[in-house]
C-alpha cells in the first residue's frame, strides 16, 4: 500500500486518503465474507439442490441480486449518504449469512438462495467502496485510492478461505452452517466500523470540484465516450472471465479427484492474485500508464487459459486461478480508473449505477451458466470460452487509446 513520497502521501491523505484506508479495512472484511461464499456455496448448493442443474443457482444469485440492486444502491447512497448506505449494506449481508445458516440446518434450498441473495446485495454496496475512494481525490490520485481499497482484500484473501475451511465443521449436525455464521459476524463488524469511523464529508478539493461542476450530459452521450466504453469493457470482461472460471473451479477440481480442502486452497490463491497486486497497481499505472497495465491484465488472462487447458493437476489449478486473479486486478483497477474519469460530478450516481448494473448483470449470466457449461463441455473448453471476451476488451481499449491520441494531437 505504498503511496510514494512523504509530500505525495500528505496530499493524498488530506484529499480523502483516510476514508480510503477505512474503506480498505471494510473491503477486507467484505472479502473475507464473500470468499467464504465463493469457496463453499457451489458445494453447499450441490448438497441442497433438488437437481444438480440448480447447484450453482445460489452462487449465481449473489451476482444476480447485486445486479438487480446496484442501480438502486447508487441512488440510495446519494440520498442517505455513503456512511449510512454502506452500513446498511453490511447489515443486509449479515442477515443473508443468518438465513444461510438456517437453510443449511433445515436443508432448505430456496431459503439458502434467499440468504446468498442477501450477500449479493451486500456485494452491490461494497463494490462502491472503490468508487467512493476515487471520488474523494483528484484525478492524479484516483488509481492510487482504488488500489488502496482493493489492497484491503489481501489479508482477507488468505484468511477468508481458511475461515471457511475451519468454520464449516463448527456444527456437527450441519456441514457448512458455521461458515455462514461467520459471514453474518463479519457483516456486523463492517457495519459497526463504518458507523464509527467513516465520514461522508468530502475534502475541500472535492467540494470545489463539485461546486464548479458542468451541466449533466444525456446518458447516451456519456455511454458513447471511448473512455467509458473502454472502462466498461475492461471491468466487464475482467469480471465475467474471472467469475465464469472461478465459479466452476472448485467443482472442476473435485471432479478431477481433488478434495474440498484443495478447492478452498485454489480459491485462496486466486483471491491472493486478485488483491495482492493492489499494493503496486496504482504505482504501475502512474509509472507506465493505463494502457500497458490493461494489456498486461489481458495477457495474464491468456496465461490462465494456457495453464488450465494444459493440465488438471492441483498445481495447474493453483497457477491458472492465480494468473486469473492478477489479470482481473490489472483490468479492474485500470477500468475503474477510466470510469472515474468518464463522468462529471453531476453525472456520478447515474453513470456509476449504469456501469455497475451492466457489470453485475453480465457476471450474473456468467455465474449462472458456469455449472451447466462445465458439466456439458468440461474444464478445458470452459477456459477457452473466455478468449473472445479478452479480444473484445483489447479492441475497445485500442479504440480508446487511439481516440485519446487524436484528441491530444488536435489540442496541440
């Protein structure tokens, strides 16, 4: 979480860096909670589902609920403030965890789906942490603020799957119920921290930007900007590819003869790959620029595919999912930085809500079809299926890069 020189750290801290650090902690807590669901929900769904075809439905509902609620979340945060809104999201996540505990004890698949949907709503709120941090600082510091928030997931990436493996046997009569109780506890802790420490008041620099805001443009004008298209392509493709492969990975590993604990370990290293680069991603963007970091993320996704189709050994699962995580980080931080630069302050809630809705909706489809796709086509073909998406992201990023160069030449 290196910031840079003492002077730049002081500037960053005065412009919202403290809020970013609090959001990083809460993002870490959220990541702990969501990683438990990522590790066990597909397997729990397999045990509770009335038919194997529905096994990944509870997992998919995490994303579906996030997609449905994300537009409402954007406007709710603007209406009641981010402090109360983020705390509310955490409490909903805690409620989802409690419903999941009840469902596992009673073998109720549909209540379990409702519980995972609650965690999905929690995720919809938590996904705005990075945008809240970016909005509180000036343009030069946005990628740094985003990276700091995501870096909060590093420890959680290690602890979360360990908590899942440890707490799943907490109740002798209900496998996995203890893990979902842990989700509820983490949600409550996050809500308390937000209410106690987070502050809505933007720094003076952000206030001046808001007061000088230009009039809001029509939605179509915003969405047709090359910078918005490139941000959406990287955020969506990075998330869809990641969720599509990650959702199927524990099931594929077990089908290949590996244990449930091996599945937890695979997700653990995947989460490390997702969040550990955040310590340096902002600095890499500042040093080399956005485009090279985005292209590096795409290349790492290609590496994931190459490793996954070459072997089903446990080591191959670990390496492939780790590369997938790092690739997602580069594309997500870079894409979010582009998104934060694509709107005027008066367009913030509308643009963020639309962007997050599109991302959630597409990842919902990916998680929903991952299980059936795996059962029909297998692990290797599932990984190859993400290649066209990566190509699309590259094309959209090139379009933005070319448009930026033309604008600079015109200005010169």
